[in-house]
């Protein structure tokens, strides 16, 4: 677990590696932490192109800006290095 900053807010990033063959990153926004993870990025392979996104049904959507930030962070974290 670690914290990252998005637009002045603390976002908790939880990295689950090897969950039934999946790699999962969950994002918990400090503005909506009572609902848990608002966004999760998960992948069952080493190919970033196969990654998927899940948005919690407990939130009324996620801003495009937050989604873009989270996906860039997830790609840096999950994609294999050179």
C-alpha cells in the first residue's frame, strides 16, 4: 500500500500481486474513501493491452482526469520494463 497525490488529494494505491493469477491496483480517493476503492485496474497477463478497468458501483462515476491519472500510474506500475 502506498499513497500518491492527485490534484492535492491523497489517493491510497493498493497493489495486489498474484491474486489468482491477476495483478490488481485499487485506488481509494480521500474524498470518497468511505466507499472503498473507486477504481481498480487489473490484468491477468504481462501485456498492458490486456488490462481492464473496474469502477465501483458505489460512486457516481469517476472523472476523466482521475481515470487518466490512475491509468498512467497503473501502466508504469504494471507494464513490464524494457
